[in-house]
C-alpha cells in the first residue's frame, strides 16, 4: 500500500468531526503556551477555556470528603496512623471508614476490577437509583465506565449492525454521538430540538425524522436524548420524557438517556428516564415491559466535576441477556474502568449524610458550587441579553449557554473568504481578540440559516464576560 | 427491526473473542463468590486468578514513593501541612516536591488534560526514552493512553481502511489484537512464533504469512510484535528485532511494538524497537528513514503493576503529519487518559534517583518485586518440568508461562462430548478441581494439533502449584 497517509487511513475516522477539541481548542492552547512563555504581543493576558465542561480547570474545587478518601485509597499505609490523620490532618472518622470499606471491596486501586466494575460499587449505584427514582435497580445490569463517553462508545458499538443502522440524535448535540457514529460507519438520523420552546424535544419532529429515515431505507435502532441538554442546557419536562418513551416503545427503539447533567438543573426538576419508564409501566401494566433503556451518568459534571478521573456508569433496563453478554465481552477487551474513578462514583452516589462527621462541610461545598454555577450562568445570560443580534434563553441546566447570533451579510462574506462558516469566523475572531474560547454552533449542528455558539459558564468572575461584550460590539461595528 | 438480540447486534462485536476474561474467568468469579458466601462444598478454599496479569490482586505491593505522591495529588491540601507529612507520616521531601511539580503541570487531577496528555509528562517520557535508547525522542509524538490497550485500539482504528486491511499478528498472541481487528472488521494475518526456538520470531514464517495474505488480496498494513511476548514470555534478540524492522521497511508496514513487559526480562536484555531502528538508521544512512513505528508501554506491568489505574503511552516515529492529526482527533473523542494515571506514568519513567531521599526504599521495593517474580517463575517452571506430558521452556520474561500439554485420545474425546477444545476442557477441570484459573492456548492461538495453557506466575507461595501438580496427575490417570 505504501506509507500511511490521510487518504489511505480508515475513512470513517477521517470523516469524524469533534469540534469541542478541534481547531479553536488547539489554537487556544497555542495562545496559552505563548502567554506562559512571556509573549506580551497578545491583546489579553489569560486564555479562558469556555469550550469544554472542565470544571476544575477553572474555579470549581473538588469536594474535600471525596479527595480525602481517595488520598487514603492511593496510600493505604496512612490508615495505620489514624491519630495523625484525625488530629494532625483533620480527617473525620467517616473518611477513614469509607476508605477502609472501599479497599476491602477492591483490594487495591492498582488492581483490575471485574470488567463491569467493583460489585459493591454497583450495589451502591443501585441503591442510589432506588432512592432517586423510587423504583428498584439491579446491580447486575450496571456497568462502570471510563466517563460516560466510554459507555456511549460501547452502546453505539453494539447497536451498529451495518451502515444502514441508524440512531436518532438530537440537533444540536454533543459531538461524541455524531463522531462515534461516523467512526462506526453507522447512520446518524438527526432530529431538531425546538429553540422556540427552550430547546425541548418535539415529538412531531422526532416522528418526522424517523419516518423520513425509514423511507430512505435506514434501520433506525435507537434514540439518544441528552437531558439536561448539551449544548442547549434544556431540562426536559416529565411530559416530554413520557412522549419519547412512548414513541420508542411503539417503534422498538433503544433509548440512550445521557443524563450526565442530572444535578445541574436550575429550572424545574430532573426527570430520569428510568423513573418515568417505571411509572409508565406501573400505570399501564404490560404495555411498556419491552422498552430497552440505557441511562448514563458520570462523575465529570454536576457538583463533582471530576472529569479528569474518567469515571461513570450506565444502567441497562429491558436488554436481552445475550446482548448484555456481548456488552460485557466488549467492555472486557479494555479490561475495566479506572478503579480510583470507580471509587469516585461510589462517593458521588453515596455521599456523607446528615449527622455524619463530614456532612456539614460536604453540604457547604456542594451548595457553594451549585450557587456559583447559577450565579455565573445568570451573569453571562444577562450580558448576552444586552448584546446586539444575540438571543439566549434563560439558563435551565447543564454547564452551557447556547445563544443564537445574527451576523451581517458583510460578516458572512468575510467568513466565506476565509473558508469558514460565519459562526466559526466569529468564534475565531473572539478567541484572537479576547483569549476566550467558545465553540461555534456548527460543531453541534444547528438549523440551516441559524448561527450559535456554545460557551460554558464555569469561568469565575465577570471580567471575561466584559471582554466578550466589548469584542462583540467591535465585531458588529466592523461588519455593519 | 424489533428488539435487540444476539442476531441483530453488530456482527463484528458478536464475532470477537476475548478468552482472558471469557467463560473460565467468569466461572472463577462465580466460584470466588460462592466461597465468600461460606460455601464449603468446593474442593478448595481459595480461587487463584492466574488467568490475567493483575499483579496487585495477588501479592505485588505498590511502590511507596508512587503512592505517596498520588495521595498528595488527590488531596493537595495535605501540602499545607508539610511538617505533619514529614514528621507524622514519614513522607520524604522528594515526594512533596514531585507532587507540587505535578500539580503545577496538570492543575488538578480532576480536570481534563490536553487530549494527548499533560505536556510536561510527555517531556519526561521523552527523556526516559532518550536515556533508555541513547537516541532523542520528541514529546510532540508521544500520546498518553488509558493503558496500552487503549493505544492499540487507537492505532488499529487508524490502520483499518477496509475489510481488506490486514495486520500481521503473532500467534500465540494477547487476544486484544484479534478481538479489536474483529470489531473493526479488518483482517488478522497470523504468523506463528517458533516454539522450538523459545517462541522467537522467524522471518521466513512472517514472510510466508505476508505473501499468502497478499496473494489472497489482503492489503497488509502493519506488523504487531509483542516483546517480551504475551503469552509466551519470549524475549527477542537484537537480531530478531533488526530483521522485523528490515522486513517492515521493505514492505512498508507500520510496526506496532507492544513493549509493556520491557522491564520483565529474565534472560538476556530488552531491545526496544525504537533503539534498534535508530541504530539501523545510523548504520545505513537514508535506508530506514521512512519506517513507521508505534511503540507502546504501560504502568500495568513490570515492577509498577498499576493496571487498575489504566495508564500508558505510545510513541510514534516516522508517521505522516496528517495521519498524526487524525490520531489526535480520534483520541480527543474520548477526551483524555485518566490524569492520575498519567501522573503514574511520570513516576514510572522518572523514579527516585540514587542520592534522593526516597531512592533507597524505592530500590529495595523494586528489586523485591523483580526477585519475587523470578523466583515464582522458576518454581512454577520446575513443577511443569516434572509433569507428565507437559513441556515448558525456561522463563524468559513477561509474567507468564505457556507450557504445551499432550493429552490422551480419551481426554480429547471427553472434551468433544462437552463441545470444548481439549485445552479448554483441561483448564475447566483444573478450575473446578483446584480453584486455579488459567487460560487455554486456543484463547491465544496455537499451531493446529498442539495444546497449551497460559498461567501467570504472580500468585505467591507454592501451595497453588502443588494443587496443579496433584490435579494434573489425577487428570492424566483418569483419561489414560
């Protein structure tokens, strides 16, 4: 064949797009490196990575209880000096007890666990789900994963029977879905979310996308729902969740519920697909028994924000036993999720309870993060509301705002001359002028003729928001 | 389509086989669970997992320096109490310095790093490679991964242009390669290792396999070499490494050098592909400049044994820039390797040096693990030498012995009646009688008409070896 080149590698990898860490992100890292080498020629002194939900890179502090337990798991010899831990370092007794319990369950965090995870942690997840939803959960159908991304990768691998296998994916979406479907050479069946209804799911739109795909010969197998939404932040009503389940049941689609932002909800409350499914089953005996649901969660987001540890899990409901065996085999090939991250999943689903020694601090830290996120979301939203040509719904959830922008014909022409989409052009100019990295809506998908960008609201302070406001005014003036 | 079932999922996932965590491993976990629930009906009181190289599940202790640093990375507030760390807990100053340095490089271990890893850690790896090989290495071509498995997965994804894309894989091999090629629907081109020459590579055999595949229309793209070998333990001579590089150069094949056992060498010394390639390039100016080499390493094996943390890296030499960009994009989709595992890579490649406070203990612990492995390998080998119908070469490297077994016609018939291969049958009876889990040779591939099994020599003591000896005698007597 000759040497490897871009034209003879796997064409499906070549075709995959992943804007969250694409050109803008790479450029932002270059700028950061220039600044750290003392380059003073740039019009800003700090790069703000608002392109990715990476809480601890910005201001979010890890939860003390979690990290104290992890320190003991990494160096268990510390447990031989309880007096120093307690009197010298301020560790509470529940930290020590939890670490001992976890070490008993996993042996060493340096050893492989079972392929689907440490069994006792799966039991803790099941208890958490029971408490959250009011319905039982079975640890035998729970799989620990290296972040939710790895779980999505597993599930899409199983579903992709051929290039005709299709998966309904919300647009805009987190590009993990389109990128993985591209790598698998399966078919992405996009369905648009309704910006006019705060980015809710619209059943008629889903049905339309499904019917069109079927008519085109696509074997539609599954529907992805991201709730709360990424990049939209939308938090679905129980009614919307019910209607998706009902549709999936009728059409025999696997539901992939990406619920990694389940604790990042500002408006209304989170309705888990598992909980709503069980309610539907209770209300309609027999009717929804064959629904296949995979729900994903993660330690990366929420008030935990431990994405660098790469931990998560998925729960399967209603899957065929042989299919589950194939899933088990598939995850076995990569051996197991990082064990220390599995332990963080345990801590997330089973945090200190009222009355326990670490509860007060845990509660304070947790609420401080939650309130901080809400305040930053509102401040950013307020700034967007005052910008010319920018429209942005109220912050609902997740870690993102996804405003629409209206650009002039002159700006659109300027973008074209650079071979960029107008939103890419805008985001590139923003980065160059302010050091703030956001991702154009085209990286997530958007209705033709509309333009957006996604920004996290994780960065502290308002100075960076002021930079955006100033840039935007100058940009609009320049291309008027 | 109807609900998911084993016949309508991804046929390439269905076809993949991964014996290391297959039926025997699952059964061994069931037996372990029965024992821990107090079941006394089994003829043994402990399950020995010799099926997988999982050092810390057995006796191997983590290196103190490594874990002390990790404890500080997980809970950096400890660094505010240096006196307690030093006087109360016995931490040395180099532990504290290293933790501070790593925290400066990665911010928080709870934050995503760059997709290819923390840059300063890539620089440390480059320095380690320079020291190991005597030739320079470039951090820009080093990629941190979640264990070497994830690196192999990335590289095979890139190579697999179509179902005609072929990869030369040694037989016997670690089944990660065949399983991943199966999932990718690419072609495995097996080449047999020479058991009569201590499982060395044989160029004529490789050439034969290559020619046959070409004649069959396979587009052979790469050759995998596992050195030291898994499951064979074979440690290749420099001559063997040279001949593989020369062959790959002539045929324009990417070399995938799986070198995760590079410090587990008992006989001779380890010859890295990178080092030998650079020597060849020096000796033959211009001739080997276009060789494409990917070398993989891991924190999972060696005297580190931290497989549960899922850390590793690969270095690329001679790859096209656009191909590297595609690799970067591919790894970006899963965001980054676990950051705490990246930090363990740093500690592995840059351990305490003579004269530094932690060196003495590090050196002692490292050598204790190395000597323990050698002793256990020799004890197990000695036992195999005395068993009827078992042949096993001297332990050379890695963590495995791979003896051949000769079974009677009666045993072969008994296996057939259970729909098992004879080696599967033998291993299943061994597990049921002794609680010792080993993997049949058919899980790794073996020449037709030969039978083997792979066992790790990680388990401490000799009691479990005696169990195998006793079982073997009874098995041979029963099926005489």
